[in-house]
C-alpha cells in the first residue's frame, strides 16, 4: 500500500504509540540471520530458503489471493487527490535470491493521468510471515517514464528482503520492511491489534484492526500510521509528521 492518507478514525493506542521505543538498537549490517520464523529488524542479511516460501499468501492481516483488488483515494495536504488501484495478479516472478514471488500490480493516477506503475513481489514463509522481495517502479510525467527510483530486488546489489506483515503480530514488534541502502529503507512496528477504523469502504469494528507505526530511514522526519483490517489488508494510512497525507480504502474485491 502506498503511504498517504482525513475522516474520523478512532484508535485508543495512538497517544501511546509515540512513547514506545520501537526502533531502538538496529542489528549490525555484518550480522546474518537464517530466516526461520524470525523477522529482520535492521540491516542484517537474511538467508531465505526458497523451499520454505510460497506464493499462496493467506496471512489474515493481508491475504493476497490472485484477483483481489483494492482501490484507494490518496489526498495530500493541499487537497490534491490520486487514485491507487492494487491488484494481486496470477503472475509469479523468480527473484534473484531464488524465491518465487507473487506479483502485485499497483497503478496510481491523478485526474485520469498515469503517475506511477509498480510491480511488487511478495511470498509467505511456512510460519505465515509475508516477505517483501522488491519492486519495479516507474514514475510518469506527461505519459513518459521519468524515474525508476525505489526499485530493488532482493539478492541484487546488496538489497535484502523484508517483512511486510508478521505471522504473529504483537504490540511492540518491530521489523524491517525492505532494505536497499540509500534507496529503500522502510521499517514498521506494531502499535496495537485492538483498533477500529472507518473509511469510505466501510466500518471496521474495534479489535478487527491492526495499527502500525511506519518510518523510513531515508526520510526521518516522516512518520505514518497504517491500519490493516483482518481478512482485508490495508484500509487506511495517515501521515502524522512530515505531512498530513491520507490514503483510504474506497472499494475491495476478493479474488476467487
């Protein structure tokens, strides 16, 4: 889910979130971890066994059945709006680190004009962690590609996989979402699993929404809170520092 999001949302843990030291003590880049059921937290290398991962992604906090489609509205502080359409495709991709990943297609438009197209690559391990293995992104201006910044592939040029959703999220759990030094360094930490949210698509009652606190080492002044509804996936993202952007779910269709 692209991060941006202005309607009422209730979250009891919001005030406590800033007080939790979730991102302290990063692991040294010289460390190396065999994936197992662990989640990476810093810049450490991770060895993934392709035999332990699958393109069947059924983590309840972000299930990705082929054909599933999310449509979001993204609003920036000036009121400009973009439409974001995310679709789980039946396609797979063999990643450089040997893992076969599910391809998820992400298209962003503004006033009907193409802004960005991204192919994201995900796989789930035997424990239920959803791994983010890279992306191929293209930004457009006047119908022409002007940038591919942010693209990376785990196993290429030192890029490392990260976890986009943990198998057993709990308050305080911190993890790296992606790592390609100087290009992609997103991190997240679970704030609460007892939230509620209302977006144009509908209301998600208390206890059915997971909330994370998201940071990017490359843009340290930017802080976001993201909300995931059980059985649906991402439903809301709110920028609370470095901008008051907002992204909210307009429609959802489950793949068959």
